[in-house]
C-alpha cells in the first residue's frame, strides 16, 4: 500500500495543504484582529534545507530491516505538532532529530529493539501518530545517551481478536483512528474515541497519554475503555488479565495508562467497545455569559444526565468560529445511544438549561449536530490544526492549554488565568491578544476548561514570546489548583509544572517503578519518570522558559 | 462517649448476639441441608481463655498516650472477620496478636508512630474497621520484625470540609460508614457507599481495599469516588490535588487505591458525593435459570441503563434466603436518582428482561425494594455475617468468594468453578455441600460473580477442610481467567493467587515503589508488595494451603 507521506512540518499529509481561499480568509481574520494591514510569511521548509548530522548509532544486521534513517523519516519523527514544533520547523531548526527511526512489526521486534538499545545506551522515544502538542515525542534526551531512536508503532496495526459478546477487541498499539474504526465496523462495534487528532493518532498513543475523546462526560478519557494491556518493557513482557472489574491491588493497567512511554511500550490492548449510536438528540443553547452556561453544565452533570457532548464555548470563541455574534456563550449539547431513545434526556437537560437562563431555537432532525451554530463550530474545530501552517510563518501565535478544576474554584480560577495570560501577551508581544475558553469535558465535581490564546508576535523571536505566554499560563493553572493537563499529556513541555503538581513522593515511587521496568533508563528520558541516573533536565520547547513561580 | 465494645470473636458489637430463635432457625436449616440430627457447638471464647505473650516492644513516652496493650484490644486487632478468623477464635488460637494497638489522633501522630516503628523495626498493620475477610489486618509478619503494632484509625474520624457546590467532602480515613453518612446528611449529600460491612468499616479501609459498594453498575468500586488523597508514608506525606479529571501522568490516587496499607496510611480523602435519591424504581424479575438472567443483565448493561441494583441470584441461593421456591433465578433490579424520575429506565430494562424470558409481578410503591422477594433477600444479606457465630462452632463451613470475568467466558467459567468447588467439598468433608452464585456487580463487558459455598466439616479439622475448599476455589478462579478478588481485596489469604494473576513485572514495579515510600518495609508486610528484604512468606490463614496449580 502506498501511503501519502505525512508533512514533516505541519498537520496532515503532504497533499493536505490549506486551500488558498481558506488561507486568505484565515489571514484576513488575523490581520483584522490585530489591526495590521498584511502579514507576510515564509514558505514551508523543504527537506533540502536541512543538513542533519549523520546517525550516531547503528542497529545490528538482524534488525536492519526494521530501521530507516532517511531525512524525511528523521524529520517527521523530530517533533510533534505543537506551536513550538511548528515554529522551529519553519525556522529550519531541528537540533535533536532521531538518529534512527524503527518500525517494529511485532512485539518480538519491540523486545529485540529494546534489548539492543539497552546494551548500546540508546534512548528510545515511542512514536504513535506523532500528534503530541507537549514535546512528548521529541528525541531531546540530553548528553547521557549514545543516540536516539524513534520507535514508530505504525506497523503494529492489526485487530487481533473481536469478542462481540463482551463487546471488546484486542487491538495493536499502532492502529490509527480511522483504521481502528473501519476494522470494528463489520462487527457492529465502535470505540468512539475521537480526539481532535483522530486521523493522525494511534490507540497506543491514546492510552500512553490518557487521551481525551469523544465523550464530554462520564468516560472522558481513554482510561475507562482499557480492559487489559500488553506492554513490552526492557525488563520483559507484561500482559494484564481481561477483567471487567477487579479489586486485586492497585490497578496494573493504571500504572501504564498515562505513562507516556516512560515505563513500557503499549503493543496491544483489549478495549471496551459499544454499539454504534442509533439514537441522537442535540441542541445548541445560548447563555448571556459563560458563567450562566457553566451553571447549566454543573446542573446537568450533577443530575447524572451524561450528555455525549456538553461543550460550552464562550461568546468570543463562538464568534471567532462563526457560531455566534459574540454576545452569547454557546452550549453544544448532544445525547446519543445505540439502544435507547434520547429525546427524554435532552428534554431534562434543557429544563436545567432554562433554569440557568438558557435559550434556544430548535434545529430539527438527527443531523442537528452538524447544522447551525454547532456545525460552524465543529468545522472550525476540525480545521484548526491545519491553520497553524498559515499563521505560524507570519508570527501569529495561536495555541491552547487545558486543565480541570472543581466548581467551587472555577469562577475565580477562570478570571485569574484569563487575566494573567492576557497580561503575559502584552508583556511578551507589546500588544493585546485574545484569551478565550470552552469546556471540552465536564464532571459532577468540576469542568475541564480549555483556553485558546492568540497574539501577534515578531517572527524573529516568536518562540521566546510564546514561551513567555505559555509559562505564564502554566504558572496560573498550577497556582490556581488546576492540573497542568486534562488530556494533552505532560511531555517535555509541561514537565516543570507537572513536578510541582505531583507530590514529590509519587514522583519517587514512579521513578522507582521505572527502574524496575527500565533499568538502564532508555525509555523516553525526561518524560514522567526519572531514569536511574536522575533527571535528564531536558524540557523540549520549554527548555529556556521560566521556572514555575509557585 | 462510651461505645459498646466490638466482639473480638465475631461480627458486630458485644450486645449484638444472634437471638436464640434466629440461631435455632439457622441451625435447623443447616441440619436439614446436611441431613444430620443436631449440631452441637462450643461457646464463644472469653478473654480469660487467652494468655497472650507480653508485648515485645514499647513506644517512647511521647507516644504512650496513643497506645493500648490490654487483652481486649489485642484480641480485637488480632484477626479480621473471615471464616478462618472465626474458626481460630473459637479454637482459642491466636498465635499472632499485635504487640500494641495504636490510636493516632492526627496525621502527625501517624507520622510519629511510623517514624518510631521504622527505627524500631516494628511492623505496622493498618486497621480500619477490621472487617477484612482476606487476612488483611492479621499481624502475621514473619520473624524479621521486632514486633507488631495494629494502627487503628478510628480516632481520625472528622469531616474536615464540605464543598456543596462541587459535591465533595474532605473526610478522615477512620470514619465509619454510619458516622460518615450522618455527617453528610445535614448538607443534603451522601457518599452512598454501602458495602455489606458498612456499619463496621471505614472510609480509609474502603479506599485501601477497593471496596465494592452500593452501586451494582457503573461506579461499582470506591475508586471512582476518590477526588484526592492524603497519605502518610514512612518517607513523608502525600497530598494529591483535588481534580475532577486529569491526564497528568499515571493517576497518583490509583497507586494508593487498593494498596491495602502496604504503601502508606490513608489519613483523609476528598470524596465525590451526590444528592440523596428521591426517585426510585425497582422490580424483581424471575428467570427460568441463571444463564437466562445473565443474558438479561448483559443486555441491560450494554444498553447503558446503569441500574443502581442489578443483583442476579441463582435459584438455590434465592431459596436459601427465603426469596423463592428454588425453581427460578431472581434478578433484583433498582434504579435511583436524586434528580430524575426512573420509571422510564426501569421500563426499558424490563423490556430487555422480557426479551431474555423474564417474568414478574408488580410490587407497587417506592418501598418495593424492601418488599417481597427483594426484601427477603436483603434481610438475609444483612444477617449473614452474624450467623457465622452460630455456624462456625458447629463445624459448618459457610464462606464466599468473588471474582469477575468477561461475558464470553462466563458460562464455562461458572460451570467449571461450581464443579471444582463442589468436588473439593466432597474431597475435603466426605459429603456433598452446596455452591451457589449471584452477581453483585456487572459491567458491559462482564459480570462479577459472587459464589457462596456451604459444607459440613468436622470441628476438629474444619480449618484444614476449609483451606482445601478455598484453595480449590482460588485455583479454579485463576485457571479460568478471573480475578482473585473483585472487591474483597487480596490480604494474606489471596496472596499466592494474586501473584499468579499479577504480571510479575507489575509486582516488581509495586515493590520498587514501596521501597521508595517505605524504605524499611514496615507497612503491612506480606500484603500486595514485598518489603525491600523480599517476600515475607506469610499467608495468614492460607499458610498451610496448597500452592496454586496453574
């Protein structure tokens, strides 16, 4: 099969360039926002513009057929897809490409590659789809290693078994979203895990990063869908039991869920599935402001209604997406089920929205979620990752950060984070920018706010400007009691703040567990747990950023 | 406040003796079941019948006010409440009483006690309500320790803070069920965690053992209700953040949930709460056999209906409880909500029951769950732990074990476990006994079957007979792919099978984590994780039991 190659410098594949008309509109909007006449850019980089150092390490002949070291592969695996990654690619700045890219074809191959890497003291950075926005896949591991290999799981892409009675399937870690769903469809089953990166991310990556998916409530993370795991570590293999529930000690699966490649390579997982939805009920509801909408979300969650979608978007963000005139917050509410009519649940949720001051116009039909304000927002959501290639070369900073906080602290937290990031934008760029917020997920005890910030930087120093804003945002989140990430993961970029958030003894326990599984410390050094030699001190894009001030 | 003392030799407090009429009925039923004329027993033990060795260790004067060493305290803390514990108490056999019983009054006290114990090489066995049925609180730690202290958390019993907006409360680990609910009630909130041991177990104990609670589906274990933890370890304190959700690394809370006192002492927890239920809908449904009922449960769970109660009881177990004539399996189905009418959900579930061949007669009113067959079963459930004091001294073996298994394997698993345990009963006792099954909890991907076995042993060697049956049951569960425990925990009794179930590298990782938190290895040695000195080799009541044959 010939696949169209992924862009090494942006989102999607090489044929997925943002059409000129769309690019013009995106740029015009940015120019209007920042009150400038035009935004001139630089063209995307080409491979010929990079002179990568020769690989420092080689695999033995028996593994050579699994490994590539051409420039395209090394560039694709040099970064994830964060704002900082994009800036550095447009700056033709790739100081830490992997020496090699390995494509194991079986768990045995993974074990052999880890054995070689341990002996050769080569750092192994697992790579699923490479959609990390937090420096999770960047082979920036410090000087303690003889070299780096990016371990791409893409060839571990089989569905090994489907159990239609229990609704579960054993699937390999390198399966991409679309292939996974296509493989399940003939069985009438679906995982329904649709992160924004769905097309370009993998099952193993979702599990390793506690990916946040389709469902806005209840089963928000991939965590709850994991029935059992197959993991290859430098110390050996792990297979947990397929169990619907267990009380036998701390959950073995939970040790690896969120371990970001630092404890082992997730080669396969039994995942809990469901029937494709046949019943849907959706409605967009307007609120006079974000906090009135938040109150509705709280009431809906605490009533136990569990909407599949419950995305609250503030007025400005709705306007930017073409889903409102900027005067109202918008709540996109949807219920779905493979078995039960959902009209009653939607009606109950709307009663609670009314109590919180919500108003709405009915859009009829099952396709309501693709129509009107919801539809406009959805389209903007899907296109956003592509627009970075239009904006970054012009010095426009558009980035997001996300967290979670309990309801009692939310209003103050939201005000403080917004104020601090707005201030940081002015301090960093000399002009005001924008900070908007939505809820991507919500819980009975609090929401998961997702902030977007926009600023106009100077192309020559936009990375430092971004770092200053990102650090202020991270400081504010941690100082306010939030989590440094709700579903984007920790990676290298969030590491300094993760270490403040995480009790130090939990860090010590995780590093001790790592030493048992990865005695040489080759697995994704610098992420989540320290190798036996101690912290490696790399922080990816944030290396030059300020330390947290909390 | 003067509390009535707990029985050291049975369930409940010293005033809660099974009334003579009830005892006579229980014995008559047992005599009928085993075809014997009468069952003669021995009286319960008294303190005067025990000559415990003098405590081997003493605390420094600064801690003396926290410590007791009288015989009643040492006997209460010598065992949990398992069948084997009861047999050994009636045999006046207490080889491993704690040297001391400590009642810390604050997390600081806990830290000071751990500091002393570490220096003195005294094993610390945490004790909540002492309702363990798996040897979790038995201070049987082998010869490597200078002594043992049972750390009773009962004086850490405050509700420190209630957040009504987020519906959460910070509560101390030693709170017993009734006091916890009584403290929340004025706030209109409830934890609604009602294990069978509710009256005699604590919040910290529930979290340390992954207790299974009120809800038969969805949030079956205490795990999901934990918002944040406060833990005291020998290496220092841990406080995790209050977060509704997080994707920042492996969950810190999940490391301690189910750690059974081996990694730290849970001194307090922020727990997610809910409104008291105002809407209920319940119905008991009959099925021609257990497997038809199981099919209904599978359909209900996979449809996403989430009944609060979904207890399927096989025909013989229903008959024993006075909830049927032994010809039909019984499904006790109940929905509840603090906010939403549940009649529609019950109707949807009953449609699925009908499809699986279920039939029912309507019992009207909100109290339906206390009436009819459900009511009879519920009463039997509550009284069961008390009946042990009537049956054990007569050599009657009544015990339970519980597990979970995916639907695809359930029918074969159920048949195999039942056959192997039935055979073991005959081999151990020379006569047939009974093995029955119910589902206590259920999931979309499988049920949690809970087996009860009954046998008539010889008083002189009933402990060995029980061990033989229990080992056969555990072997069958593990060989069939189940978990050694769904919600009773591991303790010392399940340890040999837990080590087969758990991937060995996960064990190595947990023991490494323990070494970071408990460097001397004083915390509950022999449970869940090995101390730095290696396995301590104690297995509580199962010490003489056969090794697993898988």
